C-alpha cells in the first residue's frame, strides 16, 4: 500500500544511484509566520542602523531586552533548589493558584471555593492550543469567533485542532478605534452558545480596548446569547501599567456569572519570553467539576508535551507568591508601561511637528505594546526598503522598539512615506539618517543599535 502511494505520486522506488526516492519529496515549504518573517528580514539587512518594530516583546530605551530585577531576585531564591520530580507537582500547582489569583482576583469566590481547573502551559500559545483541543473534544461541532483583526497565530492554533473559525467586527479602519455597534451586532447574530476569543487588555494587533461600560454591554449580551468567552491574556499590565486594572474586563464577566476560559502568558510582563511560562484555566460550577475538567486538560497536555520545564514555572511562582518580589514586579510593570506610553506621546508629537496632514491621535488613544498605525502595505514596504524600518505588513508598530534615540527618525520616515505632497518630503535617502543620528565624522553612535560607522 505504501509503495503504491508513492507510485501514484510519481515518486520512483528505484534504488538507482541516479535517483533515490525520499519519503518526504511531497513536502512543500510552509508559509512563513508574518511576525517571524519581519524578524528574518530585519536580521538579513546588513544596515547597521536598522530598526525592528515588529517584535512583540519589551525592549528598554536602548532597544535592548531586559532581565527584570524581580526575576533576578526570584532566581536567587530558587537557585539552591533541587529541581526534582518530587517537587514539580507542588510548584506547578502553585503557579496555577497564583495565576488564577492574578486574573480572577485574590478575594474572588472562584478562588475561595476552588471553582477553577488549571494547568501550566507552554506560554499563551500552549494554553490556547490545549483549550482548542479541549473545545474540539467536547464540542466537536463548534466554531470559534475571532475579533477582526487578531493575533495571526490564533487561526493556526484552532485550525490545527480542526476547529473552524469565523470573525466578528472589532476594529474600525476609519476611526482607528473600536467598531462597537458592528461588534455587538455580530455577537447578537452568532448562533446561541458560540465560542468567542476576546483580548481583555492591550489588544493585539490594534491596541484598541473597549471601555468598562462597553465591556459590561458585551458581557450582558453574551449572557443573553449563552456564549462562551475565552480570554487570551498576553499583555496584562501593559495597557494601564496596573495588572489589576488590566484584569477589569474579566472581572466584569466574572461578576455577571459567566463560565470563562483564560490563557495567560508571562512572556512579556515578566520578560520571560524564552522560558515559555503560561497557564490555562477554566471556571467550573463546583470543585467536583473542576477535578474532572483538570483531568481532561492534563490528558491533552500529556499527549503534546507532558509538562513544561520547571525552571520558568518556579520563577513565576516565586515572583507571584513572595510579597516583596511581587511588589517589585508590579513596580517594574509600571515602568515598562510608562515608557511605552511616553514613546506613544513622543512619536505623535514628532509627526505633528513635521506638519503631517494626517490625524495621528490614534497613536495615543491606543494602548499596550502595539500601535495599529494605519500604514498601508506599500508604505510598510517603503519603510523597510528605503529607511530600514521593519514592521508587519498590516502596519502594526511595536512601540517597545521605539526609543528616545530613534523616535524622531521613525517619525520622519513615516512622514516621508505618507506625505501627500511628494515635494515636501523631508528625507530623500538613508544618508539623511546618518547625518541626523550620528556625529559629523561618523564615530559616535546615537541610534541605540551599537552601530559605529
């Protein structure tokens, strides 16, 4: 049977040295992830003063990755710990408990009554993937509704679980804000009992969040329609600088008595991208149901990866459970969010100073890691080609990549590619950037890239 399959594909079974057949001749190259494609293009560019505005992780004002002090202190606490098999279950349980407190509220009835089932996951991606499999297993004919737009990997995750997807209106391209009326119509018109994925704060990629009052209206309509809300929490703390404030949408749904699913990631708000630490939790009717659901989640995760590496789990558990280290983390989250907010204001002011005829108010209206700039694909391509500034083709700017040293250049480049009167362009080629960001003589680097030319 196997041989006939290869013959039907036209693959030779001859052992001739001139042509050996392969099991994998029929495999074609997968489509590149759009975010990874930006990073690949950035890395391939030899220009020393290139700028990456595509990465979805925090960078400091020098454009460098950050190891938070709270992480260093947690490392010191767990450094002497023997990561033995006998300790892994307790540490994993601690992560789930502390993660649930962080998102549902330490004093919530859900926590007090143990009415949640949760497991550690490989960051937010792993948590979403396990839930998608859980959804398919117990609601095999269901669909998942995504906001339009959403994180590009959501469709891949649910698609791999063979869960079909649809979209609901979210972003309004004219206002560059929330298309609330259309959103509510789509929620109303979806079949009763549908699954919806929601971003509770710092929406990726738009940076557009509903107000508290709008969340209450959404929650009320979900209740009428008996929809299931699944929250993907990748940026808690980055919208407002306050992790409690950024959990408000989920607390509203919780107060309204919804069943809730939640994927949490600590990759961004703890700077632990490489550790892949996350948590999946589902609210339950009682402790008995929680035990049953947890057993199913564990069975799914066991077939995928068993359990996540324990070191990252230990770090997050220690940060969230130690009062002093947690207090330090909350301060550092505020610092990161404040820097991004400052860069939003500075970028908008720089564009307005240049006399741009466009309205850039949305830069400061939007929140979180990303600015959905409104730049077209052609303009994004021009930024990469002429100015060595990289972002995703939908115009999403990672504001963490904007620094005090490059913000004026970024603004001038954006103004250049969006100027309606081409005679008023400020920059004509990349040489203008050299003159702008480097001392005469080209010895002192002011770009934050480490370049010396």
